[in-house]
């Protein structure tokens, strides 16, 4: 066989091999508050099934828009039903492809060096004294689920109108956590699971679940391939449930 034909055959083999490998590389688009837990679940899944998983994280609104625009997601996991319904309504997938995975809760945090230990979350003067003219870090209440839940809670607690102008709206909840970790804001509202991961902040208040809509993380199977369906089922397995519980999800 001539040299160029050998190279052509080799190139063809490598191309087929690359295609097969790419087909097994699952793309999981997930809310940023799931970063650590999905990283762990993906690693466990890869170890058991030999199927590579590439997680992509971001705000739920951003992810929903990316998927609608054709992002190569096999599975998508968001932080509230609104943005999942957005994808269903735009016929990206049907509602029967969606399942509720886990729940979460909201907490108020401050830098761990702060003298604040706890306060009445319905006390307007307490918020004003602690903020002292500075900002309150939270997800953007217009688009980020954590911010939407936080606004609903603070409204029901009767303090939203007093703190609204001091809000530092973050594009995702992990960024709100970072603001507090860096002492850029004296207070922040994040998911409890995020607060528990950081040794730079402390929880000074737990927001009652009955002050906001249920914080539910729906997951959807976008591409119904054998590999993606297997990962989707794995998310609901006992092994995955133990990992979710390990990271504080309910």
C-alpha cells in the first residue's frame, strides 16, 4: 500500500474513533448552585459506566436561553420550574421529559469575621443597621431563581421595599456568595447548600420555607440517546440521592 493511502486509512480510523468518543461525551447543563454535587455525581457515573460527562454551569435563565438557541445539552437541570417551563413552552422537549430532582432552602449570610450572629429577618431596622449603607448580595431578582425566591421572601416579611435599593444583583447565586466571601457586601442571601460549602461565611438567619415558593430543581432529558437516558436515570438513583444529601439537598 502506498504511503499516502496508509495515511488516509489512518486518518479515517482516527476520525471514526473521535466521532465515537464524542458521542459518549455527555453535556449536562446545570444551575450554578449544583456545581459541586453534579461534579461528584458525574465522576461517579463515569467510574461506573465509562461514559464521559462534561458539566456546564450558569444561571438558570442563561442556561435556558442557551439550550433554546441550540446549545448541545443532553440533560439540563435548573433551579426553578419557571425556566424549565420556558423550554417546554418553546417545545425544546415535552413536559413528560421533566422530573423534579431535589429541594433547597435560603439563608442569610455574612462574612465569618462579622460580629453579627443572628437577627430578626422581619425587622427593617436590623437590616438597615447591619447593611449600614452597604449592599445586599443576592441573585438578580428579575432572572435568577435564588434572587426571585429571596425577593418573594423579603416581600412577605415586609422588608423588601426598605432593602430593594441596596441590592447588589448577581448573575448567579455563586457570584452572590463570592461578594460576601470577599467582604464586598456585609450580607447576602444564598442557598443553604452554597453557604455550607464556604468557610469564609457564616449563616445568620434561615429563611422560612413558607415565605416563598418551593425551591425545586427540575431536570429534563433533552436528547434521548442511550447514554443520556442512562445518566438521567442515574440522577434519580440511590447512589445519586446519597450524594445530593451529602451536599445538603433535600
